C-alpha cells in the first residue's frame, strides 16, 4: 500500500518488526542519524493515504430462496421474514438460505429431501 512501501523509514521499521516476530534479533543502529544507512527523511512526493473503497457500492447477492423444514414438512420462502416466522419457537426446525438453485438442491439432499418436495 502506498502509505508503507517505498518509504525508507517504514521499510526499515517493517524489517525490524519482522525480525522480532520471527524470533530473530535485528541489527539495531546506535549513533548519529546522518550516518544511519537508511535515509529515513526521504519521503515520496505523494504522502496521502490510499483511498478506501466505497463500501456503499458493494451489492449483496440476492438469495435464491429460504428453506425451512418443520415437523417433516418442507417449505420454500421468498423472504427471510417468512422463513423465520415459520421456524421461530419450533423445536427441531431446520432453516437455511440458498444462494442458487444448485445450493438449494444440496441443502435439500443434506436434509434427506428430494429437490421437488417444496
């Protein structure tokens, strides 16, 4: 990332941290800064932090269906609210979100149902 790579001081700090993290003793410098082998005062022209992605632009995938199995009766729901209403408070109820038709078939097989059941 721009805020780290290419900045001599940051690169040196990274070397030291990596050494300590792997149980090694890094060679540390004691003495005047002008004799230090790393040009810690050299900075890139662009010191702005990298832009963060706009999280609002990400779109969640719409589920294919919501499945519920209550007392051996299978049902397919268009919304989570419908599915939740059916299973809430029901002992032994099973429910799952299917992201695709193939995912739905896999869930049904795992529940011991055939894909044409609901």
